[in-house]
C-alpha cells in the first residue's frame, strides 16, 4: 500500500500566500478567482500523479452513483454537475485558498451555511468539552470561522509530526496569532506490531488519552481526522466506502473512547459554490474490551456512511490525492 504521508501534497509558499491575499484585498474576489484558476491550470497540466489519483477516485464514484441510481437509492440532492480531474483539482485549490482566507479572518460565519441545524448543534455542544472527528473531505478549517463568531471554544487539533511543522508554519504565515492549539504526536494510532512495539504504542495512546481528557474536562474541543491510515504500519479496520473496501485507522476511536466525552462528526464542504457545515453527534464512544475491533468497526461504518453522504452531495471536495483504495 502507498501511504499517504509518502505522497507529497500541494505546498503553499509564503510568497504565494502574500500575493494571493494582496490580489484579494486590492483587486477584489473576481481577480482573486482568476488568479486561482491560472495557478490551478498550470498545476493540473503538470501534476500527472494527482490527475491519476483524481481520475481513479472519480471512476469509483461514478460507478457507485450509477449503481445507486439503478437501484433507485441515489439521493435526490446528489451532485449533478461536471465530474472531471480539472474541476476536482480546481476545487482542492479553492479549499487551500479558503484555508488562508479563514485563518486570516476574511471568511466569517456569515459566509458558511448550516445544514441539518449544524450551527444550533454546535452551540449546544459548546456547553461542554467534545471530541470531534473530521476528514480530509472539504475544509474543516472553516471551524475557525464558526468558532470565532459562534462557539468560542479552545480548539486543539491533533497532528502527526510529519505534518506539524509544515502546517504550523503555514498558519503563522497567514496569521501570526492564529489561536489554534496543535497537539504534536508521532503517531496517534496504535501499532499493529507485537511485543515491546505494541506495548510502547499502547502506553503512548494512554498518555495522550489522559491529556485529551484533561483538556475536554476544561471545556475544550479536540479535533482529529479519521480517514487516513499512516503508511500501512498502523492498526486499521476495513469497511466499504463508495462500494469498495477501504482502510480506516483505529486510533481516533480508541482515543474517543478513552476521553469519555461526547463524540461528534464535523465536515465543511461546498454546495452550489458556498461553504456549508455539517455537525452530527455520535454520543460517547464505548468499546467492548472483549471484542474491541468489532466495536470499532461499527463506529467506523457509521463514520464511512457519513462520508458517503457528504461525498454524494459534494464529490469535488474529496481531498485524498493518493491510492486510497489500494489494500
């Protein structure tokens, strides 16, 4: 399996960020979008690997949607627009630029629509601490805009070390006072190995769980992404996604159970060109000690079902540019 962390994703240079923000501020959103289209076009032409991963994802998606349609199960609000690699990669570019605008305060809650009473649910969840699981589908950074104007929580985002330096530097280039706590860990999942390696992994997970529980008891939110397995050396479960088996990490669910706090699923994607927020409560995650993996599998199946519903509504927000279904 090709691990996602071995595949280099789109980089954002400080100079590129500065130019984009200058164009947005001095020439307006129309010029900003034109610049984005120009950049994405050149990236798309040269990014053979990304185009290949995009094409495979879109092929799987089309097949899945065709099957649902034949069975009369395709949701009435399913996406009906063009599906091709250019628009897919262009949408990913839009997401990157929206991260910049969000963390620089240029996107607020007024720009983000609420689906299924998401904003009301977030206000209710803001009365206490919470463990939140998102994904690389859409733009979870929109939580910043909602949090600044609505929930006003201390938000802690868990990140592996390999992603930490790049992401933290990115946010500081955008806003030196970005107000986000990043919990840096080498691997927040459990090792699939045995012996001392597994004991060490369990001890690390236990230690992280204690820290997270303390933060949540203080009323803070902890956010983790649950749709990527790290380089094939992490414990995982396989469940269907878009009609094909896919691997999902065990770690987020082990931690969700350890913190003994309400667990939520959070996504922000695009519908009709506008960012929309989804926020769903799963309740407290409880695992059967005698049948831990099967307990986790049930939660992952619920999570994967939620991802499918989001993807069908906004398929161009898929942000996993690697061989996702390679087992």
